[in-house]
C-alpha cells in the first residue's frame, strides 16, 4: 500500500474495475414493474397530436391509447396513469364527472385491452376539464373553493371507479381530498379501488409542458393550493393527513428538485412511495439532448436511479415504455 492509499489498504476503486463488478455491487436497479406511464387521451381526434414541448409525447386517440397500453403491458410496466382532454371545458369541469366523458371512456378502453395485466390509474383532478384551468371550482371572488371542489372529486371518484380503474390519483391538493374520495369509493361499493395520493405536490414551474399536453390555459397560478417550493417540513403534515385519511400509496412531485422530500417521506412511511418525473423534467432533458449538450439515455437513467436512491418504490415517467424496453434488453 503506497503512502497515498488509505490507511487500512482500502481502495474503493477495486469494486469499480469491470462492468460485472459494478453490476454486482450496485445498490439500486431499475425494473420495468416499478415504472408508470402517464398518458394523455384527447376526445374527438382521429390522429394523435404531438405535444411540441414534449418531443415523443402525444395526445392519444382512443385507438392509439389502447395500443400504447398494450405495449406497456407487453413491456412489463407497472401501470399507466390516464389524463383526459375533453372537447368541451366549462367552469365546473362537467366532462370529468360525465360517465361517458373521455377519461371514463379511456379507462374502459384500456381495461378492455389489458384487463388486470397492467395497473390502470386515473388522474382525479378538475384542471383538465375546467375552462379556467384550476384544479377545482372557483367562487365569486375567484378563489378555488376547497369544499365545493371536494364534492366534485367525490363524484369523479365514483365515475372513474365505475369505469373500472384500479387506482385513482387525487392530484388537486384540496384539504380533505383523500378522505372524501375514500368515502365516495366505499359508499359506491368500490372498496378495492386504491388511492395514490399526491401527498407532496409543489407549485412548480416544471409543470409547464403539461399545460400544453392537456390544452389548459390556466388563469393565475396554483399557489393557494399547491405547496411552496421552500417548504419540506410541511410535506410531513400533508403526509400525516393523507395516511390518516386512507391513502394506500403516496407520491412526491416533481422528482428531481424534491429528492430531499422524497427521502424524508420514504423514511417516514410503511406504504409504497411514488415519485413523479414531470413534464418539465422530461422537456429539459430532451431539449438539452437535442442540442447535443448532454447524453440523453444516460441522463434519463441517472435521474430515474436518483429517484430510486432517494426512496421511490415507483416512478411515473414519460419515458417509462422506452426505459422498460431498454431494461428488458439488458442494457
Ligand atoms: C393535475 C396535474 C398536473 C400534473 C399532473 N397532475 C398539473 C398541475 O398540477 O399543474 C403535472 C404533471 C406534469 O407536469 O408532468 N391534474
């Protein structure tokens, strides 16, 4: 041992010498079964519409969504999270509670395609359906009315569960939303439908491209209901409430700027923890890679591995299908 080595002869580089050695000592590995594909389906279109700020992502037609779901199941993905884009939007988001609204139709389509082979999830929120773009109903003074919104969420939970969804994902950050959704599901005989609660959801600039994906023209911002990026401890309060109200799984969102929150949540719970790698995280990497400024595939794997290392059991990512295929090829 040279005088430049460490005192006890330990040389950490020994375990990095070959690909096989590095594989052997790897602490975390990604698996297709823990990846969830968020997918958009738009009412009344005959061809998929590309989302320009998310190269490679489209608003699906009913047909192409079915194909995407079949491919996701074949690749061994864990789940698919559906977002509906209705033809008509209004102040209360009527399409979100219409049994024949696009999201409910899409759930039935996907269930018919994949049955129980893939966990089928639906976003439970009003922003895709409202003309003002808020996640809830707005009162005369322009404020998002928490308790009036909860009534809408209860109705959404019922119609989504009636359509056959396995998991609902309440993402509107209204106080009491998990309790109201659980009661609505149970009251309608849907005891087996699970709740993936968006527990720590921040008022993030990283949701920008998503607004294009769901044709939303948000007036104002979401700062009175989504969390302030400066706050981490507050997430522990949201977590305690969601668990108390009946969340089966909890989520932190976005992923990359909130890995500390993910770690805190993962350390604190005994339920599965999800991370959502959001639209802006996707766009940022695709854009930099397009310019040749970063290595695309390595960057994608590194960000996903980072979320796992920080404690995520499941990751929602728009790259889910592509990454699963890569993993299946043993790359
Ligand atoms: C709310 C919802 C949003 C996202 C997922 N669910 C938008 C928002 O809260 O503003 C964003 C996801 C993404 O950016 O990829 N329905």
